C-alpha cells in the first residue's frame, strides 16, 4: 500500500520530470534557423518567411528567431539548389513557391534538384495571382477584354512582366495570350517587385504576379488590377473579377509557399519544425501581417503538403505542354 509520504514523493518526482521536459526539448533545439527565400526582400513570400521566422524563438525546434537569407534569381531555383547541399540537421530551411517543384520539372531538362532532395515541412500561405496594368496602358482600359483589345492594337507594347521564366505567373500570362489569340510578350524578372517597379514607371505595360505585391500601388492609384486567379474573388479586392468571371476559366489557380528541409533531416526535427511553423501561423500578429500582403495563412501536415505538391505537378504538366515552353537550367 502506498503511504501518503510515498505518494507525495512520487507526485513531486513527476512534477519535476514534467518541468524538466521543456528544458530537454530546448537542449535538442537548433541554435538558430536560416530560411532561404528565392526572391527579393519585400515580396509577398519574403513576408511569410520573416513573420514565421520571428516566431520560432523559444520553441522545441529553435532557441532563437529564424533569419531570412534572400537568394533571388532563376525563378527561385537558387534557394532550393542551396538548400539541397545544406546540413540536414534542422538548421536550414527554404521557403519556396510550389511551382519550383511542380512546374520546373516539366520545363528544365537539367534541373539541379528534384522533389526527392527535400523533405516537406508545412505549407505556409496561399496566394492568388493577378493581372495589373500601369500608366503605359490608357486609363480607359478597365477589364481583361479591354486590355486584350489594346494589346492587339499595340503589338509593340503588348508585354507583361513576371517573377521569372517558368513561374506560375509566366504561364498565366502565356495562357491568356494563347486562349485570346493575342500575342503577349513575356518579360521575366528576378521577382515580382522589380516587375511592379517597371510597370508603375511605364517601362512595361503589365505584370502578372501575386496580388499582394500589387496592393500598395493599386491603392495609391499607380496601377490597376484587372483580374485575379482564385476560384473566388480575392478577399482584399472584392471589386476585382476573377479570370473565370472575365471569360478565362483555365487561368483559375491558387499558388502556395511551403517550407522545405534537406531530405535527410531527422523525423523528430521535421516534426518539431512543423509544430513551430503551424503555431506561428495561428498567431494574430502573423495572420494580420500576411493579410496586409494579400496572403492567406495555411499550415498543414508534411503529408498533406506532399499530396498538394503532387497534385500541382499533375495539373501543370499538360498545361505547360500546351504552352510549349522549355528552358535550359
């Protein structure tokens, strides 16, 4: 029979063990996480990496807040190429748009990475893309059909910028041209931000990219958003029709940013990273910050993220074949 003293002693030992468990978890945590992101600072995805990174401090995954290292260029491929050879100990992640793993294998014969080189951790946020025009396009152009009519009448000016060749915005613009029969010249950039800058300055006619990257300039009257790519109207732009409403349902798509680790990262570390990222995405300060950038927070399990990625790969294969775009790495 357990005496009162033995019971209290056992209870005390259990409480002590419970108190020590967070310390043990912290002892196993990485010192600081570096998050690679393949586009410039200030872009929509960069905001996801920074806001989530800030919340990793003091978790079972990381002692300190994560730091973001931007590696713009090659449509985001540089960041993933760097992650591929990074230590597989949880100290390095990358935030990448799903097109880097769903679209690029269909277009690059010498892609320097594959999906097998990475371990999915969690989706971070969903975004809708949009078509926006700047001052090079007359103010009378207020719809996609208006823009296409103007572009057909001004073939020397009919162009659109994108975050890079092979990205989802590149293909949305290409599909718009194919499905309308209007020749639209693609102008690839190292991220959406410089493409927006040139659109606002009148250097190019239009840009296709994440809606969040357009919001500030649209609010200031420096550019006009003509359509968005989601299945429903974008929450921050309730007066802007979707591409489907504008007569182009094939341009309906949602893209997402996901966190990846090197393939051989231990399962325990991946689970801790997933828990920390999902917790961060539920914090109001994070959700509010992402909403300003036109992003919808969306944490997942690693398995769900992998399923979504495979579905995107299957979806874009025939579309890319229709467009006929290929490129060297």
